[in-house]
C-alpha cells in the first residue's frame, strides 16, 4: 500500500467514526449542569427523614448535609460540587423519589383545602349532611354545635377558635379512615 492509500484509508476510518460521535453543544452541557444544580438545591431543602427516602449513597448524603449547614458563597460552591457528583450518577431514581415526596405534599395540601371547604360550607349553612356522607362516623351534634359557635365568633369578630376545632375534628376523621 502506498503512503497515500494508507492516508486515504485512515481518513475513511476517521469519517466512519465521526458518524458515531454525537455532538453536544457547550450550551447544552451548561443547561444539563444547571439542571443538576437545581436538583441539588431541591435535595438540600429536604429534611433528614425525607432524605432517607431518596436512594443516595454516602458521599451524596454527606455533601447534602454539609450544604445544609453552610451559608452564602460556601453554599454556592457546595451546590456546584453536588451537581458534579450528580453528573456521575443515575439521577432517574433520585428524581422519581423526589417527585413522589412532592406529590405526597401536594396531595396533603389538596386534602387540607378540601377540609377547609367542608368547614366553611358547614359554618355557612349549618348543614352537616355533606360531612356525614363522607365520614359516617362523624358526630353530627358536635359538628352542628361547633358550626353555630364558629358562626357566632365570626359575626362578633372574635378569633376563629371553633372553626379551628372543626378543621381539627375533620382532620382526625380523615386520619381514622
């Protein structure tokens, strides 16, 4: 083989390899790194109990706990370090576990809004039937008495003590189900 043919063969081989290389722009790399840092920030905002529910190794847990203790510039650098650690890991299980935690929080908020609406309807109308339909074990007499007291407190511009008691009672009913 002549030197020119060897060079042509090498160039042909390089051209074949170029097709396999996937070009990633610098901007895309930066966006990915920024997304990992945001994930790191979300992880640092979790409590110890919530962190225990997320599949993390010892290094990540240590880095996150350290970031929770640090303030200002050191915190920013620690978040960058957490992002760097996340680049070398499969983040899919981590983000799924984080989404489950967020969803449970959203479900709890939705339940509280529902209970607040039930309480407000009870105070306005004095009708305990919708609550009795949802929670058959509820004490109708206690609900009506609390509703009357709450309405009187609201009309007299007093603190809503009875309204809070209704909410707590409804909350205990949902927990007992």
